[in-house]
C-alpha cells in the first residue's frame, strides 16, 4: 500500500511539472476583507451592449435580469438600419419604452458610389425618425472594410463626412470601436501580455501583412474626432488605452467632444487602482459605463472594482488578465456620473426618472 501511495504521489508530481500554462490556476492563500457585490450601488446605464435574436417573448426575462443587477437602461448597439432597425426598436421599446435604447448602424453597400455619403446620412436620418438614439460604428471600419478596388477604407475617410455632420445636427452620439488591443498587433511571443488569448483564439492576431499598424488606426480615429468638434464621439473600450490612461487623458483634454466607456477593459483598471482612481476623478464628466457582452454575473466584477477597496481578487476571464484585481473605491459623486449622469447628458430621449440626483 505504501509503495502504491509513493507511486501515486510521484505520478501526480510528474503531471504537475508537465502541465501547461492554461492549466495552471493557483488558489490564493491571502486572507483579506472581501466585499463581493451582485448589484450596483446606483441604477446604471450600460451604453455598450449587443442583443441579437430577441423576440417579444424573451424581453421579459432580459428585463428581469437587468432588474437583478440594477441595470436601468440598456443600449443595444446592434440596431441595424432600415427595416431591421424598426424591428429592433419595436421589440425592445414597445413594452419597455424607458428601459432600452437602440443605436443604428451604417449600410456600407455601394460605398464606391459618388453619392454614398449623402445616402448613408439620409438612411441614418430616417433611422432616427424610426427610434434610433445614436450611431454605432463597428471595428470593420479601418481594419477590414475595403473599396471596390480592394483598398482599405480609413477610419477618417471623407466619404462619411455627411454622416458625422448629421450626428452633430441631430445631437446624437457616435459610439465608435476602432482597432483592437495593442498586443494583438504585436509579435506573438513570450513578451506578449495577450499570449494566452492569442493561443486560444489565433484568429484575433493582427499581423502587419494583413492589417494596418495599431498606431495608424488610432491616428486616423483621433484625426476624425478633431475634425468634427461638434460631433460627440464615445471612444469604445477606453480607446484601447486602458493601459496608458495618461495618454487617454491627454487626448480627452485636447478633444472635449471625445467621451469614452469601460466595456471589456475592466482588467486594465483593476491592476492600477490608485492611478485609475485619480484618473476617474479628473475625467469624471467624460466616462460612461459599458460592458459589451451580456452576461449578468460578469457585471459583479465591475461593481466590485468600481465600488470597493478590495485587494487581490480574481477577474472573470483568465485570458484577459493573469493578474489580480484591486478596487478603485470611487466616490459616490463619481460613481453616479459613470453609472448614469454622463449618459443622461449626451444620449437624447432618456427618461431621468428613477435616477438619484
């Protein structure tokens, strides 16, 4: 029996020594105060969400889940255009007119036509009449979208000028996702922080033989913001500058029409609690709450990072963060702006009832 036990332990030790980085998942032995939150302290507006395949029959379940985490208003960025936009508005807002916002999207068909910009703006104007309250630009603009001759269409391509001008005229915000995390554009080697994610999803790599440089995409986007100071842009995912908040703050100082949101970049904030805390205070009027993927239990981590001073706790997705999280312990007045006040100010037609002053 003793020899079998020795053999078992030796086998276990050998297996442990040969396990992969994906399998390694140590449990912390640190004992510190914990405040696990399952509900936001204040009702909040999620300005970055996507809902597909909704029907009148499953909207009730969605609203019940929203109530459970104190999500007062959800912005569905995948509204489409034309008939699809009207259908999404009908499904989401017929029974719950105050709980949902729908953003329109652009139709890129016929993009080589000389009057494309005028037609795209006209479609957007009709979509707004049909219930859209903003415009969402997906990441294909700049990275994958090409003209009829196979040339990449830049983020600040002039053919979209009528669209940005219309958004300024109608006072509707443009939530724009440009590019991907910087690490996706870098060599996939032992120094890359997103190595694990690229191993699990190699299609997310952005090699230079197929994609423009990250710096080129960001420059195009920032030129777009600067060229249209009357148009409100919400730079998605902290503009992929969550790991360089100082630079993001510098851009916000230069371009007062640029807002941002925190969807899918919580891991960046949770590893720099002191600097991020001070950054939120300085830019408290320009940052909105966003999540991106609809998974109610993942919001709990957002609440904990934003609201508590907890130390050294896990993030919900290892491939985004092999490090631990720390709470920012944001003041109540900053939380209120992040959770709802800033969104109420820049998205037209929201009902302010039910939100604290």
